[in-house]
């Protein structure tokens, strides 16, 4: 079974990938949908720019006193990426006698294209002032503010909702929350709208938000609804794969992976798709096949933290500790070197060396390579103890490794580490079982070295924690005899 399906760093990257796929700009109202001349110019801008220029000049001359029409023309050029021409027609619109709200909105769009947010706000707010029930400026201002001032963005939409109760402003609020990564409020907004009222893109964002918040069952339910609408959509298939894997529905997840890779329209597999496919295969015990998928992920993006660890975990499951160690060392090498992270990861690496060294079959003896692995695990656990001197963990495992290297306790290699671990456990009271284990090892050490008073002292400490412990009873009985 998969212990932790996805690491936090990987999930952050997943959010980025999905958002890049799903987040689209808020489109402006079309100022030319009912005007045949503007429709023709829009078509010409794509196929014949010179013809479009000529037609635009004639159109501007014909409507030189109509700011809305000139703004529509400028909007066409702005959407075509021709900022100078858009600015020219905006200036002409501004010269008209009557103030045009559409021209003000175009001014905001142009300012935004020039990365002048303050100017953009000025124009949008003027448009809102002159036409309090026209939603376009509200939507544009909310979109402008959502990245850095989400509260003001939502406040803008709430004003519109009050002025225009007939509009489904809640959808825009959900969009703002989602793109601002305020997923709790995004989920609440989507829920208030209702699934049947969401389009495919909104349904994807709703499902993804729930997935990121680890509500895998609800996310899966929405992804299934989306899949019924668009069975070949790669995003819905991806969400099905991820959620079913998280819920350990591994057979279904493998079917989802087949749909994602082979039955989706215009799919562009991401590295994490192969990782999840590998998780599903691993969940069914198909570890070698899982490793193949992890390696595909590694080839696609070897710089993403976590991939090497997943491959290491897969090798560890089939007891191939040499490869498990190899990939875990690569994983550790790519991590930021903070004390806590380093201590944890060195400990995990030490455990891999420990498992290699102790993976001895019945009736076989430990090889020289395995003995060296135990020696190296002791060194790594020693590093953990140095990094975290107030934690018993490094000392305790350093003691266990040294005990394996000195099974008869003739050298006393493990004693100082068991003593230190016991001291720290006594202070913290964090693990009764580990403390008893330390006492037993110390009692046995003194027994082997014929120091019965000290041996019985530790045996009595064990009995204080567990009066029924047979080992401790036997040690106390030996002294009585």
C-alpha cells in the first residue's frame, strides 16, 4: 500500500500545472457582435491586416462622433496585439462629445496591457461611476485586483451583485477565489452555485480545489460528472486517476490511466501522471511496472523534488536496497539543507542502509557488504544525533546499529548510545516502549559483564514501567539466587 501518495512539494507543483491549464483570462464583452462592419474587420485582422487597416480607417471616419464604436474598433486591435493602433482609436473615442463607458473600459485595458495598474483602475472606476449597472467594468476591475487585493476584488463583485441581482456574479467570485488560491472560499462559492450550473471549466476547478484540500471523495464525484460530459477531456481523466489512487481504488485508477494516456483528446502527459500511475501499480503489488513508470517521470523532469524518493520507495518494496539507497541519496542531494529536513532525511537514509544490512535470510550469514551497510547506518544515525541532540532517535538507532556490530556486547559499542537515549526518553516521556528497550539492553550489557547490581537496577526500572515484563523478572530473580 502507498503510505503517503503525494508529497507536499509535489502537490504545490501539481497546483501550478492544473492552474496553468485551467486559468484563463476574464474576457471582455464584445462591442462588435451586432455590428457587421466590425465583424468583417475582426476577420480581416487575422487574414489580411492591410485590408483591415483600410476598412478600419473608413469605419473610424464614418463613426468619428461615436465613442462606443471607436472603442469597439480599438478593442479589436488590442485583442489582436496591436497596442499602438488600439491606443490611437481610444484617443479618438476620448475626443467625442459624449463620454463612452466602453471607451473608458478600453482605456483601462490598454493601461493594463502597458502594466499600469493604477491607470487601469482609474478608467474602470470611472466607467463604473457613469454606468453603475454595466457589469463589464466591475468584472475587469475585479480581475485586475484579484492577484494582490482579493478582498477589494470580491468587494467590487458584491457591489455589482447588489446593482444587478439578475446576474450570476457568484461565478465570478468563485473564479477570483480560485485564481487567488483561496480554495476554501472557492469551494464554498462553487457549492452555492450548484454543479448543474457550472460549465466544464468551472467544474474542473471545483473538483481540483477539493482534490488539493484532500477531499478526494467529493473531488472524484465531480470528476466523474465531468467525465460523463466530456469523456475524452484529459483534465477530467487526470482527476479521476489521482483521486482513485488517493482512495486506493487501484484497479479503477489503472483504467483511468489508460483513458488519460490513450483515450484523451490532445493530452499532454505530465511527469506526475506517470508517478500516480506508478502508485496505482504499486498498490496492486506490481512494483517492477511501477518502477518503470517512475523512471518515465524521472526522464520527463528529473529536477522535481520527490521523484527520486518515490523510485527509492519502490525499490525498497522489492528489497532492492542498493537501488533504493542510490535514488534516496540523489533525492537528499536535491533538497534544501535545513537542519530539520537534513536530520529527517539522513535518518531515512540510515534506515535504508540498516535494512540492507539486516536483510539476511534464515540459515545465511551476513555478507561483508551488509556489515559495511550497518557500519554506514551507524555513522548516519550519529549525524542525526549531532543535528538533533535533544532527540532520542539518533542515539537509539545508533545504539541498535552498534549492537548489530557487537552482538556479544564484548566491546560495549552500543552502551553509551542506549544510555543517552534512555536519558532523553526519561526527560521527554515520549516513548515507554523505546525506554523499556533501552533499559533491557543496558541490563543485558551489565549482565554479560557480570555487573549484577547495575543489571538488576535497570531490570527494576523496567518493572516500574511494566510489572509483568518477563525479562526484568528473570534478571531480578537471578540476583536473589
